[in-house]
C-alpha cells in the first residue's frame, strides 16, 4: 500500500471486523482493489520481476497510506461517510512510471479515474485522518519495488503498453496490525451505508458503464 513513493506492506485479504480495534493508537489505510483477473495478472507480472511482496500485496491503488488515528470509531464513521457520498467510477491504468531516484519503485499510471482518486484521497485525509504527508499524493499501481535496478528497468519497459479498464464500486478500510500486516476491516460500497446495502445494484450499474466503455479490458502488448 503506497499512496506516496514508499514500500508496500503485506496485506491480508480476509475481513475480520469482530477483531477490529476499538481503542486509540491505531494505524489505518484505505485502498481501491481491482477485479480478480486484473489483480491476478499484475501479481504474476510483479512476481516475474523478482518482487518479494508479489505474493502478499494484491494490486491496488492506495487512497490513504499508513495513517495513525486516536479514535477508531470516529475514523470508521468518517470513512463510511466518504463512501456513502461517492459514486462508482471507471478506472483505466496504462503505461509505466517510476519514483526513481527518490524511491526504487516502478508503477503503472492511473489515467481515467485519476481525479476521482485524488478527490477521494483529499476527502479521506481529513478529520481523524488529517496529517501532513512527506510527498504529494500521486495515484498509481506499484508493479516493482526494491528489486535490482535491471529488474526495475525491465518492469518499466515490459509494461509500457499495458492497459486495463474496470469499474470501481467500493474501497477497503484496513488496520495495520502489530505484525506489520494490513488487515481488511470493512469493504465499503460507494453510495451505501454498508457493504451489504445495495452493493450488487451498484456493481451492476458500474458493470453496465464498463460494458459501454468496451468492458473490462487488459492488454500488455
């Protein structure tokens, strides 16, 4: 998870809200996940570049990177409220970029949906999650991090023509646990109270939008 040019910690894919923190001194993050086919393809590419985090960090766009909060309940309600006010939108990721020499990271650019991501980030990074960031927020998809320079070069070259388009209908609220693992606490559908309220309807609507835009596509040639 790296909203700025830094590394991706391990991410647990399961949700365990019953074990979610209720006290102070919690670090959280918020991400946009990808459809399984796109996520699986990008995971295979990341592994091919020798990135040791390929098996533990699913493809994603970070909206809020590691941010401490003193009030879990206020934070959760804040993120829920942002989700309630957000409509599903389309994302296109295409081409490669890098944070070198500041950080040894190669990423895939966010084209369509860039402004939506920035807007979400700005609304999320308020209230209980407000803080000064060391870098300006730049939506991206990490594809290689902290590997040999030649592997970074390969990643930047091989995926320069990669493109995928898909709908985004929800965002995940994660807790950074004591073992350094990101645990999913809630997957919040856009425009709804919780992930169980009208989620399928929103997904269907976004899927219809995707079909009109030539569907979910991925190319890397």
